[in-house]
C-alpha cells in the first residue's frame, strides 16, 4: 500500500512538472525571453568588442566623444532613431524604437575615472593613460545598448507593441549628467526605467544611495615673493587650508551618516611664490537630501570665513547634485526572478588563475571565486549604501530598478586598479552579458504585464509622498568642463 502511495505521489509530481513545462512552452513571454537570450548570446562577440574599445578609450565625464559615438552608431545601425546633444550635453543621447505605450527606458553610462590607468593584467601596471574604467561604465553602456537592441528585435517582429528608449547618460562620476536630463523632462513619458552596474557579485539593487552636493571653492589673493616681501601677499592657499581645517572640525558636529570629501585641485605652483589662486573640490553626502543641503550651506560658510580671515576673495561653483535612490520592491522582485533565470557564469582555468592573483593583492579576505556563478537572494532592508548616483534623480521621476553583476573578481572594490584590470578581460564582458540578458527579460515583463507597471507606479507615488522634485544643483547649465 505504501509503495502504491509513493508511486502515485511520484506520478503526481511528474504530472505537475510536465504541466509547468508545457505552461512555459505556451507562455508567450517565456518564448520571448528565450529568443532575447539567444539573440544576445549570438551577438556577444560584437558587444564584447564594443565594450573593450570603450575600455581602451577611457574618456572622462562630458569628454566621452568616441564612446558615445560608438553607442550611437550601434543603435542607429539597429534601426533606432537617435537624438543627440540632449539637455545641453554634447555626449548625451536618447535612442528610440517603436511607438505608443508602454515606454520603457534603459540607462547607459560610459564615462571613466581620472587618474586610475591600468592594464588588463593581475598586477598593478599603468596603461599610460590619464583615466581608466575603474567603475566599469564601458560595460554598463554596452550591456544597456545590447538589451535595448534585443527588445527592439521583439517589437520589430510584432511580439508586442510599445516604445524602447536607450538613454546615453554621460558623466555619472560627479558630473550629474542624468540630473540635467530629468530636469529637461526627458523621462516624463516613460513608464519604467531599468539600469545596472558592474560589481563583484550578482544581485538586485535594494540598497539606496547617498544624496550628494558638490562644488569647487575658488579663492583669489595677492601674489608676492614669499621671502623678500611676504607682507605684501595674501595667500589663496592659506584660505583653502583654513576652510579645510574648519570643515574637518565641523565633522564632530554633524550627523554620523554624513560623508564629506575634498581634494585641493590647485594649490599654487612654487613654494617661493605666494599663491594668488587656489581651488578645493568638495563632496557633501548624506542619506537625506534635505540634510545634504543644510550641511553644504555650513561648508559654504566655512569658505566665507576662510576668505575673511585670510583677506582673500571667494566664490564657488556648484558642480553636481544628486538625490538618494528610491527603491522599487515591485520591480526588484520581478527582476530577481529574471536574474535567477539567467544565472551567473563559471570561470575558465585561466580566469581562475587571473582571479587568484587579483585576490592576492587584497588587504581583506576575499569571497570564493565560484561566487561569480551564484545569485544573491533579494535583500529587502533598503539601507542607504555608501555611494551616490544620478540614477537617484531618475528614480524620483519614474519607477526604476537595477542590478549588479559579477564583472569584477569577487571581493574587488569599485574605483580600484583591480576593477579596471578585470573590466578589460572576459571576466568583465561575460558578467556584462548576464546584465544585458536580465535587463532584456525584465523589459519583456514590463511590455507584457500592465499590472506590473501600475503596481510599480503606485509604489513610487507612495514613496515620494507630497515631495515636489527639485534638482540639488539648481538651474545651472551642465558643468561640461568639470574634469578640466
């Protein structure tokens, strides 16, 4: 009797499994997801080549002329209509295919970081450039373009209707490129936005970002011979150092979640010449945008006091300002399913050797290399995180969801030479393919499930409350020369 029950139970499980398999086979969305994944696999060599070209270009914010042009050419060749120079930014663009609702946007970044050149090898070695892709934006933009084209193919073959938009968003690293695009209303007709970021694991982004406001403080004094006639000089560098001292004292009296960083970008040219010009570049961050505003105002007062005390003149230029990131659990749960469907990837023996050498350079214990092939469970505690992104401003305009994939060796920190190195190899580009597939599959859900968009929109409205969006950088024009 027990044997008969066991047989019946087993048959029941097999019948259920077959039913689920047949349901998937006849599910149009699942067929589309298979088609999109197959298309991306076939096009992988081309997208790998694009990503590595942009890795080699290594162009910093608002200077990404070749990188932006390559993405634009790729999208035009695929049939997109590309509008360039949007929001007053020469390297920004919006590529559009299709018509009508829903309108789904995919964000593409492509700027590099200054001062962090590295070859694609597991030992620290400069590539002889002024910048490097230490945040992996060469992969970011390429995966987004690839996902957009995969969706375009489905619209073109009449699998569903709607509009796909790929946003070329320059200068994420401190230039706040997306903020100008939000301010210009370029997301007003969009129903949902998808993005991703290179990383050291595979996970859905359920960590917010710190709001951020940045500025360059410039002091002007009087030059003189530092030994022969010091009394005739008024040191602009003294003003910078006085400001920095006061801000550092202020750290004791601000909320502990605050982060303030600065670099002296100009402190004079020769010790025996009293500097008549000096500049310091500041970031102020906090999980709450209103706190950022108030602390930034105190930093500006320190600059005013420094100018008064040193008998110099001061002015400052707002460079960037970004909101915190509004997380959307509705979209995150949908994307998690797709990320698990896509899965991670396994390293080859050569890649394992590369990764082991990279990990030997870490000052902390690294996760297992095999973790690049696993997917982290969805994290729901929505903390503030430690960085900032102009995706935050997009998230205030439209429901937004993102993920990270293991494009770097597990344990790698962002903005490091190790990140640049892995990003120039197939470790980076294979992780990029995971992101492209996950974004495409999530976009298919949005095109084929109106209820998903409705629920995500309701969640955004609740998260915003009665807040009326206002850019933290004010009404200034894009800071196109902020990297000069």
